[in-house]
C-alpha cells in the first residue's frame, strides 16, 4: 500500500494495537509523537513506521506531520484531568489544531477519523437498545463534555474533509490498565461497585473488535460524515463479567459491595480535595462519581451493523480469558 495513515495516540493502549494491525496489513504508517515522547515506548520503533514529532500547539510541526498522508486516525486524548480546562486541552484543542493543519497543508485528505467515546453521548435510560447515535447527547461528566466538544470542533473544522466519528464504550484487552483494577479485586475475593451495582449494565468491546470496526468506518464510503457506536452486541452485567473471569482466576465465593450513591459522591469529594493538594488528578472525584453511579452505560450496535456491516466477534468469555492470561504472563496480575 502506497498511501500513508497518520495515527495519533500510538503510545496508548488502543493506539499501539492499531499500529500493530496496520503494520501487519502492510500499511504505511506515520505516528504523531509529542516532542517529549520516547519513540522506544511506542510502535514507532518498528520497521516501516515513520515518526513525526509535534506539540498540538505547534502549527508548523503539525503541518509537517499531516502533509502527504491519506487518512488520519485521531486516538490521542486524556481520560483524567484536574478540571474542565485540562480536559479541553487534551480532547478539544488537539482536534481543532490538527484539522486546522489539515486545512492548510493537506485539504485533499481522504478521511479524518476521530475516536470519541460513549461518554460524549452519556448513559442510556434503559438497558435495551441503549443510546443510539440519533439521541440527543447528555454527557454527565467533564470528560464526556470534553469528548462531545471535541466532536463538535471536528465538525466545525473539517470543512470539505470527510469526517467519521466513532464512539467506543469501555474497551478491554491485553495492555489495558483500567479493567485490570476490577480483576485485581476479583482475585482478592471481592468486587466493589457504585450505585445499584446488581442492576447496572454496560457495553464493552475487545480492543481488536474496536480496531476492526474503526477500520471499517475509516475505509467505508458509508462512514463518511457519520457517527457510529462501535460496541458489543448487547450490554453486560457484573454477573457476566464475574462468570467470564472465574475460570481463569479460580476464585470461589465473591463478596459483592455496592456503595450507595451518596457515599460514592462523598468519596469523590474527599479524594478530589486530596488531589488538589497534591496537584495530581484524583482516581475518583465528584465528576467521576457521576459516571460510576449510572445504571446503563449501554449503546446500540444497530447502526454500525446496518451501515458498516460490523458485528463484534470476540465473545466476552474468550476476550476476558485472553486478557487475564496476558496480565499473568506480563506480571500485572
């Protein structure tokens, strides 16, 4: 393949897996790294992967990075920040400036694909079918609001450049550290959840399924100008996740602890105060608490199935087993 795809966020969990997939296909890949990023920590050390270095506020460097590429997959972003301004700096400004560079230096770009989040849409009011792309977005957190603002910025800035937005739900798989905390609790014999934990349902997708769906959206003419949830066939409950993990982790009886909503918000408030003193983002703050207590983080797979022909193919049990084995082999669990 002669055409080049630029990938941002290539040092992250999803981005590194995306670069692996593209390289395996024989695709020419350019990765955008911040000036301070170590190339050795990314897939940029692999043969055939070109490195472009640019800060998102450096217009000249961004121009060099986007020049001559056929498509851009924008995965870079932040999931933790001290305040709304921090989320905007990580999830909105890079989209605006990257597309600004495209308009000046590569207006013939064939596709700009923005990886957003289910958080931009907000939770569903019922577990089935979940949030649809046509629903009015109702984000409940600063993170979700920033991802929605990033989508709006992309639509403003794209102009004639074909734009596709994908919104994944929770993504898991080898290399992910977020769900690792859940499995670490299970291994110790307990599971801590927020709000009405036994009622909660949530969409999840294995990272390889997400990449498959994202590339379908990137390469399909049907994907131009549209937004898609790339997600599992249905929402899962905690019992299903526990059932998938038990054969590998081998735990017996599991103590289930569901923290009441007021307690979750009190904990978020306390940890947020500590974080302000330390200068580091809190693991849980009031904003994160608003996400944790929701009952239905579920989105509908119908549009992606109908218009892209995408269906997630990795069953939860197989995906969780693979992930847990990887954690063990890597020494994370």
